[in-house]
């Protein structure tokens, strides 16, 4: 059976409503376990000293990973800056070449047609 259509159009949700709904669903859904290689599961430790040591080791591992990513990002930014500087230098050289060629073109046109004035 076909469902009868209502006479009134359904209101469309605004982008804000969609975003809030997506955030609501994301917060309520159970978080998927993310395995990070190098991290230990500290909740299995029964003794507080061992659990504390495990958490400290995880914190140190994450700090090292963060430092590594920061170094890599800085290297990428430095390389991009060097490429940008080289591109700017090339653009400046090309602009000066264009200006020089334009001046030469004006001179050639002036020599070829000395009687015409603009």
C-alpha cells in the first residue's frame, strides 16, 4: 500500500540542527576502542604502584610521539617556506623579464614606425 502524502511540506532541518544531532549521536555512542601501538592497558594492573608506573609510561610514550610529530611538522613547514621563497624569487625574476621585454617591444615598435603618433 502506498502511504498517503501529507499536504504540508516537511520542514528541512537547518545545518545547525544537523550538526547538533551529529554531535549528540557521537557523544552517546559507545566509543570504539582505538589501539595505539606502544600504549599499555593500565586497568589490568591491580597494584596502585604498577598502575601508576603504567600510566607514567603511557604519558612518556605519548609525549615522545607528540614531540616527534611536532618535529616532523616543523620540518614540513620549513620545507614549504623554502619552496615559497624560491617561488617568490622566481616570480620576481619573471616579472622583471616581462618588464624588460615589454620595454624592448615598445622600443622596437617605435623604431619600426617613427611617423605614427598615438
